[in-house]
C-alpha cells in the first residue's frame, strides 16, 4: 500500500480530527485535502461512514481534488486507518467555565488542554458573518482615542466589554437604546463599540427587520456577548409597529430563553429551549418611552428596567462629541467634529476585531480574581450613584450601569481600551443619570396635564353659557366647548378632538380621562376599555346650536378646585 508521504502531490489527503459536534450530538472524522478551487478543503464524514467510497463522496462534495483513480483507494484507506486528535465543536458561544470562552471565530482559554474546543459552525447573515479582524489591536486602540471625547462612544464600548461579565456579575439580560436625532452620531457610537467585536460598517449590523425566530437565533448565537442591533425604526411592520416589536424583543431577549420546540422541528435529541445571556445595544431616533407614547401606551416597570433608553446628546451639544477640547471655538468645534466623524467613518472598516479577543485572553488568564473585581467595581458604581429616595426600578438600572462600568474598567485595566479610568467612570455616571432623568414620572405628568385642563376649561375658548345671548349660543360651532352651572359646580362639554389636542400624547390624554373617570367626574355611557381608543369616554351631546358632537362631558360638583386633588 502506498503511504501518504510517498503519494503524488495531489494525494495530500489526511484525517486531521475526530470531531464531536455538541449541537448535533454526532461524531465526525474530519479529512483535509487539496481543493479544485481552494488550497485546502475539509470534509466532515460521519463516523459510521468508514468506507472508502463514503469518504470519497464527502470529499468530492466539498470540492476536493482527488488523486488518480489507481492510487485513490490506498491513499484514502490509509487516511481512514490513521488516528487523529479528538476535538469538540461547541454548541454555542460564551463561557464553558471560568477559564474558557467560545467566540464566534475562535476559542480563548486559560487552560492548556482547551485547544481541543472549536467554535460553533455556521454564521447568521447580518450578524456573525460580517465580523472580521483588520490590521491589528494597536491601530484600533489609536482610532479609539476619539472615544474620550464622547460619552455615547464610551458607553457603547463599555457595553461590548460588559457582555461577558453579565454571568459573572449574576445579572439578568438587559438592553440599551442609544437615541438621538438623525445625524447626531448615535449609529457611529454604536458601531465604534461593535468594532471591538469585528464589525466595520453600520449596514452589517443585525436589525429588528427579522422574524421572531430569527431574532432568537441571533440572540442564542451571541450568548455572553453584547448584541449590536441597528436602527430600531427598521423593525418589521413599519413605524406604526415599532413599539410592538420593541416590547416583544424586550421580554423575549430579557427572558434569556429561546422558544421551546418539538424535537422533530429542531432535528436534535431534545426540544428543550436554549438559554442565553445577551446585552443588546440598539440605536434609535426615539427613546423607548417615546415609541410607546406614539402607540398611546406606557411601559411597565419590568420593561423599563430591561430596555433602558440613553440619550446621546449632552450639555446642549448637537452631536455625540460632548467632551470636545474646551479650547475650540464654536467654528473650530464644528470642523473638529466633522474630522472625528471622518476618521471613524474611514477607519472602522479597516481597524477592528482584535480588541474583544484580547480582552477575553486577559480575563481567562485570571479567573480567580475576576469574580472579586467585578463585584467590587459594580458596588463602587452603585455607591456613587444610588440615592436614598430612588425607586426600586431606578436602583435596578443603576446596578446594570454598574455592570457596564465594570466591563469598561476591566478593558482599560487589561490595556485594550485606551481611556482614562477616571474620565471613563464620569462618562458612565453621566449616561446613567441621563437615562434616569428620562424615565417618565406619571404622577408629575398627570399633575401638569390636570393644570393644563383646568386652565382650558376655565378659559375663554370654553364658553360660559350664562354669559351668552341666545344668538351666541346658536353660533357655537367655532368654540372648543361650553360650561354651565350645575348645583354648586360646573357641567362642562368639550369637543373630543379638541380635548385630545390639549395633551402631548394619546397616552397622557387617556391618563387624564381615566383619572376623571376614577374620581367620578366623567359622564360617559360605555364601559372603560383597555385598548388604545378613547371612544369609551366620549358621548354624543346636543350642543346649544342644535348639532350633535362627539364630546367629553365633565361634571365638577365642587367647581374647578376638584381638579386639585392629586
């Protein structure tokens, strides 16, 4: 029998691994051979297919260039008989233990024998497939010096490096939404963070324009990672559907568990759901609460703590560069900002991908210290930000920013992130406080809206019928409403659309109507509904001019002071 070493150059076929695929729970022999188009190709041959013919079929399917027919049988039989190292292909990314981390394209480990672990096979379009390593870590670090001038950039970078420590900190999944006006730089800040993973262009990032199953698949593929998701406004179904998608994504990703499916669907031995820890980093022109308000809804506390909106503009500036050198004049500042955007736009596609691996190499080399450091850093951040009168939801959000702080701080300590620790800490505190300041205060909003309503109801646009002549009453088509004395109070009727226009959103209109109904001031005939419509609060009222109008009918038995009860 001819040996492999004495075969013709085309005969370089060898068994390189005995592979166990943890996802499929199947063993393979892996063969390497010269390719007809590529220098080398590999073929995974199920171990039960030990015949020469089966190996030949798999090699041909993979584009292998086989030796001459008269030599083929002996060469491949010799390759089948050879021993090869045993390796395991991981079923998922993320931590396997405190010393081994599976990335999308490689495995980082502090254990010598863990080089027998391979990353998962395959990649999802628009997610892992666009990650690449370009130039080197030093080039990326030089480019990221720009981040010192932007709170939003520092936060985005912190989120990427915090992905792997969610599990270490024993914190649940949560997501960030960097929001701000178009062309303010929010997507650039997001991409700067994503570049540590290997992304170089905004259009390469995953988006919400995906099916629920597709989003779950990407989330599982980003286990123990940050997951950059581009522009929320591109969600499936158009602008009117954005909040519905956001809410569903918040709970599905926040839950950290894929849908349970029947084994016949999954093709595996079990139908159990895959669990994952992930830190989505999104960008949007509007905050999550603004998207909810557009639908006439409000977010509950659980959703608010899972999906945290963070503005990218600070201190009145119009771009993400809120920390620009103070020596710049207004004119010079604009030119300077454009230069920073240009450097990032040109640099990110070519300088990316090494930082996250270097960060993990540093972490996996010191597992005994990592848990301690993360705990200390999160506690340090909380002690700096938490106030005695904070609500549980705000405290929860502060704790999650503590994880972001810990992730970025450790990346600086490891030498991967070229930022000053003190300035970085101040930036994360600033971003956290901005996120807390944007949380809606329903009671404060209600008080303001009741004040607006009181002024409108008592104002000139709502006509006092006692002060009107008969002719004026017959010409009421141009008025917002009318009020009449009733017992010791007022009976007031306002056109339904006019009433809605007094308040900045459908949500706040509904909140006022529900308050009036709860206090017994709203005269309506339909039962209150839980939907977005306010039709339940309207009545068909005959106005003094004889017309019937869709109206809001209010009775204040004690007069306008009834509206001061909150």
